[in-house]
């Protein structure tokens, strides 16, 4: 790596010290540093709160499962010993009851170690599902994933501060770097010395850039490292490094834009208007237009169609198993029929019908569900392809990926939940068919949920590809700035 010539390094150092004194004297640097630090702290506080809330929900689900398992064991021991004969829905010896809601199984999505860095999609998508023999439509597609109020307002989290607020503070720091000197008549006087405008711009940018990084990066990383020991592993440390580089790249893009606007020779007020207009386009308008374009190119799946088709299929299943559904409740008048006898138990016809009907609904609705998921994945693909139109979109997607609150992780969770749901029903199908009573060993060996975290290499690739794109944009703007200075070195 080549170093600066001594004379140039000395000149740059002099510019840095002088610019720092000026900005400290007029209070600009301390004010921006304080504002950004407070906003970063507030955003991080919200992120920590949301992560804690989600973790509390998961812990509550885990405790419920444990309590349910203990209760089932006690009840099953009593039933096997002949001391207790319950109605079928409360009898753990009945495999249909366990396959339903009695077992209390859930699939859960734990927070990623860096979840506090961005709320992302976590406030819109579920992080647990209750598993039973019910159709997937009934517990995975029964609610709208988009909360209109949340979509409208969003959370004031750290990613919002980085994506939306940080550029505004960069604009406040950089819109008049050169124009103020020109308007005060000091720029030509400074340029009469053996110093280039490029060196002046570099020194002014560097002071401001370091202040922004000092207020935006260290605090979140230190707090998360202290509060969450899981972040001290190699993979998470690399993700935190990626987060730091991403934030620095995004800030560099906006400072490069400020430099380009300043060398255009316009007034300070014009510079401010231009940069605010660019911020409005990149942060507000392009994401909205992109959302409309994606909705037009790949329309959102119709939940009305899904609900209508589900009702039709459910009605067909009811007709198919009409005889089982119409069976009487024999156990109501003959409780002895529900007792375990030689390892078997009579599964009531209606419960058998429930199980078979829900299976048939999923079989017939599966093509529509696959089309439903494919449309959502296509929308995400279009966002990935068109996201380069705005650095704000690139950075926001990368921040969510680092925090583990991006849509891809929730799609993986949903896919694994569907696979576990299939395993659950396949486990109970032969037992319900053959009227096999559940034993204590079988109760303890029921299928359990295991979450497989997506590969961090894929996350790293997506994050660093976006970092490179943002740096390329900053480099392109820097090249345009240099060309302008070479063509007209005295502004």
C-alpha cells in the first residue's frame, strides 16, 4: 500500500486540524455527534425491546410445552392403570387427541444473535406455529402477514436510523463544505496557497466522515457484545464487521454525493435542496415505486382465492367422510369403550374423520399453496434484482440479513415448519388407523422440532455483494467529483 508524500500528508493533516477546530467552535460537530448518538441509542433500545419480546414469547411456548408434556405423562399413567377414563379429546392414550392439540407441540424461530440491529420483518411474520393434524391453511395461512399500520409507520429501530436519519445528518454536515467558503470569499484565498481543492474536499470530508462513524458504529456493537454472549463467536463477529463496513459504505456514499454537489459551483441553499431531493428520491420515492412495480409485475397472492378454494375442498372432504362424521358419541354412554385394552384404544369415528379430512384438504390445496409461496418468492427476487436502484434498499436488505430478520429466514422457518407438520401427521397416521394406544415411551418419543439455521455463507454473500454495490456507487460519484475538479480546479 502506497503512502502519501510527506508534503501532501502534512497539508492534509493541517486541513483536518483546522476543519476540526472550526466545526467544534461553531458547535456543528458536537451537535451532530450528540443527535446521531441519541438516535442510535433509541433505535438500539427499540431493537433490544422487540428482540426481548420475541424471546419472551418463545420461552413461554417452551414452558407451555414442558407443562403439557408433564400433565400428559401423569394422565397417561393414570389411564393405563385403569384409574381414569377421560373423554377422547383429553385422553393422551388416544393418538388422535395427541395429534390434535393435546400434545402442545410448536415450531419456534429463535432470535438471531444480532436481532437487535434491525426489527425487519419480525414484527409482521410469526416466529412460532402450533402444530396439530389441522390443515396447513388453518394455522399457517389463516391471517394476513401484512399489518397495514405497521407497514405505514414501521418501527423506529436502528436500521431506520441508519437508512433514513444518517443521510440527513450527512447532508446537514456536508451541503456547504465548499460553497460556504466560496460565499465567504475564503476559498480562493486558501487555494492561493500550495494546496489543491481536492485536498480541501478530502480533509473536510474525512473529519465529518469520522465523526459520523464514531457516533453510529461503536455503541451498538459494544452494547450487543456485552448483553449477548452469543455474538462473541467467530461467525457473529464477522457479521458485526460486515455491519460496520456496510454502515461506513452507506455514509461514504452520501458524503461522496455531498462532495459532488459542492464542486458544482452552486450556492449553499441550492446544494441543500439538491441533496434533500436526492434523499427523498432514494429513501422515500424509489422504495414506494419499487413496491408498486413488484406488485404489478408479480401480483400479491389472493388470500380471497385461497380462502374460497379451502372452503370448497373442506366441503368435499366433509362429504367424503360423511359416515364417520355422523357416527354417534358412543363413549358418552359407554366410558369403558375409551379404556386401553391390550395396547389398543378405540379412536372415535368423528376424530378419525377429522384427521383424514384435514389430510385430504392439504393434499388438494397443496398446488395452490405452492403457487402462493412461489409468488411471494418471485416478489423477493424482483426486490433483489431492482434494489440497486436505491442504496437505501440495498442497505436495508443487508441490515435485515445481518440481524436475521429478513424475509428469507422467515421463509426458511415456514418451509421447515411445513416439513415438521408432515412428519407429525405421518407419525400418527398408522396409529390412528390401527387404533394403537399411546404408551409412556411413545409419549416421550414424539417428534420434536429442531430449527436448522440457514448458512451464514449465504448471508455473507448477500451482505457483501450489497456493500460492493454501494462502494461502486460511491466510487462512481467520487470519479465524477475528481473529473469536475480536474476540469476546473479553482471553484
